[in-house]
C-alpha cells in the first residue's frame, strides 16, 4: 500500500475509525483533526507495528511535544484499540512510542485488544471481532500476532520484513451497502 498508511473513517452520527497511524510529518494527525470532530475515535486498528503504520499514534492519542519540546494535549481519545502485539526481533523507538501511547490510552479508559494475548474469535456478532460504529460495521477478517502462524509448516521461515507484514490485521468496513477492505501490508 506504500509508505505511511493512515485511513480515517468519519461515520455519520459522530462515529469514527482510524486504521493505521501514518509515519511522520503530521499528515495523519492533520487528517484526524480535519475529518473527526468529536473528542474520541471509536475504533483504532493498527495493522502491524512497523514505523510507517504507527509513527503518528503518540501524537494522535498520547501527550505529544510540539516543535519546541513543550507538551501539548492529545488530539483524540480512543474507545477501543486493536493491535497484533507482534514480537519484533528489534524493538524500535517507534514501537516503544506506540506501546506507550496504547498504555496511556488504556489508562484513560480505552479498551485494548492485544492479539498476542487474545486470539481472534470465530465470526459472531456477539464477539469483539465485529464492531458497530453507528450504522457502519468494522469486522476483523484476519490477523495474527506471529508471522510464523501465516505459513504452512513445510514452508521456509519468512524473511524479517515479510514476517512483520504477514501479521497485518485485515478489516472490512461496511456502510450503507458499500464496503472497503483494509489490508495493511499483508502478504501471501
């Protein structure tokens, strides 16, 4: 999908969803501020923890610093956050910042679903796999917390980059008879 994915969905009735949080440069934060009028994002889904998909999350959800290093209030609060909880060979600065922003959101009332600790349930509207966002529905179609789970036992291990991309959480967003499939960087 290219570098720096950030999908902002504004749903009538004041509901919203953020799928991935861009890279850097503030374009995702500007889009969130421009498109979402409320104080809360109902659903935040981080497909996987590579910097170009999580880079602006701390600025969107956490306490951020402006260019002078002065703390400024968070742009939005989160209702629910879903992320793969993927384990990386090297925990980067971006991942540490992402996890701190998620923990800060949890402490401020967000429901956090770390896929490494809780497997994907079978499709059923009663389970957390389906999220009602007003008249829209976001359904987690696929997603893993470990790239090794995405290959057959007879296949060789995935290279690091593909391993990280393979776990991307895939979401189908439906509204008014239309749908879009958000795939992150999933492979295979």
